[in-house]
């Protein structure tokens, strides 16, 4: 063996030893709370603006459809930056990249609040999405390197509380701020949080020696891969967000973006597979645990964000709830997640994570099947109970799936794992929301057609109901002709509500079935070493 080779192996071994022995100078829990603060702020912003869209449109003289780009622009830039955040951390240094993202997020939030027109607001939201997209993967990798193996499960539980709780309370908080103050304050509230986060990060967060060595060794910038990933995921997010409004492939706009997304994503996978320093290391999918964890994280986002849209929409459109009261129906579920996350973190450190994942998906599936009992007479208390039941299952998924995604992956890939796992959750959320919107529209039409087919002159039940409603209206002082027309309209409205309720049940059934399919998949994963936590086996 040559001297050069021996020296290289000696330096690599020394670097590995230094990384294995490295511990942050500051209390790991102080680091965890610091990065969790920014996580909560960023994830909250994915949902807080939803209920403010009508106010934004009115204030900036835009149509409601134009104002939806306030959401789409953020999601697109967020999706683009997520998978390349690991690569960017390697190039810039993780602490430096993380602080840059926090600063960009805070500054762009301030600019969003002051935006005088819709085009400028959309531009600032793009910048906000770029900053926000780099936060979660960096934070997750920071936790994986900061905590010793036996404590990582609990650390990820603290982080997970922010990720799961933020989208649940986002609509409620956004509605309250918009109703009582001004929509601009949903952006201004990010600024002080960003300033505090920057100060604490600068004081507490450190990069492990291995990252510094990787940065100093020089990483080739893969411009082609960067372009393919950015264009592909950006176009995909536009398709998912705008597809239902534009009738999917019936729209030339959506068709063009779908083709571009498909070609560039496939091209990116092929190109990145053969690169020495890929922007996205697709070779990680050869690791069975990571590949399955990626699919499961998509499903977690699917169930979490999809149901977060589904339940308030049901309460608002069919039961007449205000946005704030509908959000309040979700909030207790968020509290349950907060209560259970530390327990799950403890269990991950002592038991096989595969069983926890199976239990979580089984509980989610069971809760969703039970949710099919929702009807037009649903009370507020019953809605809260149904959400709590589902939230209990979600609490058992986030930490164990994150744990398993690191099993068998080298420590040097922590940044890449974090970026890809967070991308999976966001894409799953976008897919879930798109499916909710599309299925509700299509299934409502189908059920309405079926129900209307029974409203004929040959149907005794329909004729009796029509006659009874007409008599009631006549007794209230309406003329016979006017009473008959009003009775027809009232019956038609009832049919529409019943059709919509049946459509919601169809969507819930699809979600329940998808979660049930994940249960056996958990046992195709390699068993983790209890107590090892994320990155515990390599």
C-alpha cells in the first residue's frame, strides 16, 4: 500500500474518530429549543395565510383566484430548496446556511407585510419560501449531530411537536389575527422570532468537524442537476396546487407544466445517479430503510395536511362554522400530539421503531374509518373527538419514521437525509390537499347525480316531501306558485349538502385505506437498534 493511500486512510480514520467523539459545547436541549423555534415559525407559515386570502385580495385589488398565488409561490420555492438544502449545507457550512435561511425568512416576512401590490407580495413570498425551505432539513440534521444516540428520539419528538402542531393551529391563528388586526400581521409576527433565532443560533449552534472538513475539501457545483431539480419540483408543485382549479390536463397550462415536471424529474434522477457530488443523492434510495421511510413520510404528509384541510372545510361548508371555530376543532388534536410526542420519543429509544410505525398507521387508519360516521348532525364535541383520535395515531409516526430514515446511512449523509425526508412530507401534503379538492368535486357531482335521479314525479317520497314543504310555506304567507318554487330550491340545497357529505366520506375512506396499506410495509424495513435513534446504525 502506498504512503499516500496510508496517509489518506489515516486522515479519514482520524476524522471519523473526531466526529464520533465530538459533542457540542452548549447544552443540547438549548440547541433543540433554538432550532425548534424557527421550525414552528416556518411550518406555521405554510397554513397561516390560507384564511386571509379574501382579505389580501380585497386589500390589493386582486381576484380571489389571483390571490391563491400567495400560497402557491411559497410552496413552489419551498419545494425547490428542500431537496438541495443538504448539498447547500455541505457547500456553505450548515450553521452559515441555516442562519442565512433564518435571516432571509425574517427579512422577506417583513417585506411581505409591507407589500403594496400583489405581484410584489408574490415575489416576497418566493423569497420567504426559499428561506423557509432550508430551515427544517438543517434543523433536523443539527439535532441528529448534536444529541448522543440514546437521546435523539426524544429530541426529534420536541422537533416533531412543532412540525405537527404548527399546521393545525395556523388557520386558527391566521383567522384571529386577520379578524382582529390586519392580514399584514400574519407576516410581521415572524420578524421578532427570526431575530431571536439568529441571536441564539449564533451563540449555541456548532458544526461538527466532519462538515468543516467536507467544506474545505471542495465540492463541485452540479449546475445541471441544480437546474433539473429546481425546474422539475417547481413545476410539480404548480401542477399539484393549481390542477383542480384548472381542470387538470384539460388545461394547456397544467398539461405543459406536467410534461416539464415529468421530463425534468426523470432527467434529474438519471443525471444525479452518476454524479460524484450530486445536488440530490438519489443513490440513497438503494438503502431499503431510507426508501421505505421516504414513502412513509409522503403518506404522513398526505394524512396530516390532507385531513387538516378536510375537517375544517367540512365544518365550514356543511355545518356553517366560522374559520376560527373550525380551527378550534383541530386545536385539541394538536395538544394531544404535544402530549404524546415525548412518550413516543422515549419508546423509540427502547423499542423497535417498526412496531411504533405500524401502530401509528393502524391507529390513523382506524380513526379515519371511524370518521366516516360524520354526518350533517355532527356536534362540535364529536368533531373534536374524531380529530383527537386521528392525532393520536399521527403522534406515533413522525419520530419513528425519522428514526428509521437514518438507519444504514453514513453520518456524512445526514444533511441529505434531512432534506429528502422533509421534501417527502411536503410533497405528500401537496398531494393530499390536491386529492381532497379533486375527489370532493368529482364525487360530489357523482352523488348529486345519483340522488337527483330519485327526485322524480314517480317517487312517492319526493312528492310527499315536496307537498309538505309547499304547505308549510303557504301557511307562512307565500303564494302557492312561490311556495312550490321555494320548496324545490330547498330540496335541491338538501341534495347538494347530502352529496357533499357523501363525497367527504369517500375521501376519508381513500385516506383510511392508504394508511392501512402502510402497516405491513413497516416490517420490510431493517430493524433499528433501540437506543440508537436517528443515525444509530450505519
